[in-house]
C-alpha cells in the first residue's frame, strides 16, 4: 500500500516523526482506503489521505473510521494542553519539548541554600524581611507536591508584615533529591535533621509560626513540631492526616507495592493528578506545568517519593500526631483550616481531632476548597492566618 499525502497549505502543521511512523505502521496492516483525521487539543486538525485503487470511500465514512495516533493523551485537561504538535519535525512533542517551554516557571521568590554536613541544596521561597517584628512563618508542604502551592499566601502574608519561608523538602520540588544510600535515606529522622540544618544555616529566629499541609512529609512537619515545641509559637494545619482513622490515599498505597511502585513513581503527571483528585477544581495549565516539571526533568523525584512512602510507618506517625497535639503537654494554639471539599481526607478527620482538645484547637472550615486550600482558595487561607497569627 502506498501513502499519498495531499498538498497542504503552507500554514499547516508538519507531521512529527512519531506520527509518520504510526501512519506507516498502520498502512502496513493492509488497510483499505481511508482518510485519517487526527485532532489535537480540539483546536488543531491534520488530515493525511491514504489511497489505493480498491474500494474508495467518501470523506464522511473516513472521519468515522479515523485512527487517532495521539490516543495516549490523558483526559486531564491540564496535561492535554502540554502535549502539542510541534512546528517543525525536529521539535517532536516529547519531554524535551515540554521542558523547553516550562523550565523557567514556578521559581517565584526562590533561592538555593546549602545546609548540613551532607551539603544538601534546598530550594527555599522567601518573602518579607527577617527583621520584621511580626515574626517568621514557616510553611511546610506535603507529598507529592512542593512549596509552589504557598506562593500567593506567603506573598500577601509578607505584605502584612511577616517574614515567610517555604522550602521544598529534600527529594521534592527543586531541592536536591539524592539517591537513597548516598547521604540521605528519606526517613523521618533524616527529614527532621535536614530541616534543623536548614533553619540553622538561614539563622531563622525562633519561635516561628508554623503552617503544615499534606501527606507524608506534611505529617513529618507535625512530628517535627512535637519535637521542637519551644521553637513554635502557633501552629496552623491545613488538610493533613490528624487521627489514626485518617485514610491513606491510593497513590501512597500503590507506591508501597513491589515493582508496581517503581512504575507508578515515574508518572510525570503524578503531582498534578494527585492535586486534582483531592480538589473540586482542575489546575490551569501554567500551574500544572510547575507541579509536573520536577518529574519531567529526571526520575529522581519519583524515586525519592517512592523511598519516603516505603519508609514511613503511617500508623505510628498518625498515632504520635493525634496523641501529641491533643495532649495537655502541647500548649501552643492550633488552627485547623480545613478545605471541606477534600476528596482525600474527609471533614470528619478535622472534627474528630478538634474534639481531642477543643479548648486549644480552633477549627475553620473553608467551603469550596479541597485538599490544598492554599492553592484552591488562597484568599480564605490568608484571612484565616491573619486572624490567627495577629
């Protein structure tokens, strides 16, 4: 069978090499005359006509029987927007093409800080002055995301007079992600020690206001607080597992399965999919690009997440958090600002936690926000933090 491509207008997109190969494979199966229409991102179309002398068909039939070589594109709108046909064949729509477009995104307020005996390089977002009288707010993110989620909140909180710090945990975001066994093994103890080294290197004045959100390293942020109560004046918690009844999301369970976990952790859209799965909203493309970027650049973040998920003892950590923060020995005020539309953690988790010490724990329900309220509705989080930290 011979493929005969019609003349296309000069403004038409050129076929990427991958599409050409798919069409060639398709033609080798002895297919009768068809017209293959491939529609990309619902706004661009490309038509290639394959013809023979036998059994010609009209265009309407061809459109119905069309074969889409880009059928692998995810249903996630934010991910689909990142996979586009190139303008020239040399820029095939692959990882390199996406990296070229988004490499400089998502580094607002950021800088690198090297700390600790192992000289680990942290990516830290910082706003406001360390000398402010209001004090310092330390923002800690959860897995599998990064400190980018706090960019709006910390910008406006610094406008209110606070000094704000939001590091990417080691292994996450733009921070170092060492191979396990070579200076960092992604255990709770090592995360705690590395955070201590960072705060010492940056000469952070204590006590600080602490804001924590999310799973795994988010939980480690709370266990760090329990071990360093003297360094904290007030604690704000955003949608973090707080009780032994808190469910473990499917992603973290999958990562603990041998072999399947290795496959799962290398999904380039793992972070954005997790965010959207816990939220009533779909991320805009420019935001999804940033959460996707570390996982596109290398396999390091995925394997760091894999190692951390396998090292954590969920039952022990949740028990420590639940009992420690509701005990009489913890005398620091606690605000639980909870996105009510969280699909990973039900509202009952926050309500059960508050019952453990209602005199010390204030619950603020955020209607319309999901698992990451600082991303879904930062204005409401800013309002809640201002009232609590003033």
